[in-house]
């Protein structure tokens, strides 16, 4: 299991860069969402996919979209950058944090959970989404990765 996870992470790290500079309709009710305000996908995946009124956001790590590098400053700074990256993708699709119904949080060390959680909580003032949080080996030595699902009426 661990070898499979590392293989998948390696594919994401070393995969081909995909550049979707605008929103692309792929037919039917499925829409690829992309924005330059968040890091470009570093593998064969999209920043987000919208199907009907549901938005599925790929995991984001604390990459600065202008440099492609992890931000310095520890778990707090990386969590804040992750949330800003996710906010940019949400906004590109016409959603906001108020539409988020579920998140999955991956931290490289559960000892950083409280510090991550303090930053994360600032983005959800009312009705925070359902969430799972686990420890995992993350790409590029990141300390945190977060993925989301959002819904609109």
C-alpha cells in the first residue's frame, strides 16, 4: 500500500505539466476548471472538475503560483497558501468557501495538526465542512495538502 502511494505521488511530482489557461467545456455537464491564480497542475489532472452543481477540487500544496515553489515559514504559512490556492480555484468556478461541503486534509506530521487547524479554521466561519485528516507522505516535501468538494444550489 505504501509503495503504491509513493508511486502515485511520484507520478504527480514528475508527470508532465498540463496548462489549461482558461475554463474548458468538455461536453455534457462536466467542466474543467483552471486558473493562473493557483499553481498549474503538475501531472495529468485538473485543478478542479465541475459536474452539474458539484465542484471537485484537486489537492493543493503550499506552492506559490508565481514561482512554483513551496512557501517558506512552516505549517502555518503553507496552510495559508494552500487555502489561498483553493480559494482561487473555487472563485474561478464561481464558488466560495461557503459552498465547501467536504475536505480532506493530509499532513506530513500529525504533531503539526493544531497549527494547521488554527489557520484552516479562519477560512470557515459558519457551518464548517465535513473533514477527514490523516498523516501522509506529501509531494515536494510539503507539510500539508488539502482537497475539497463544493456544492451549489
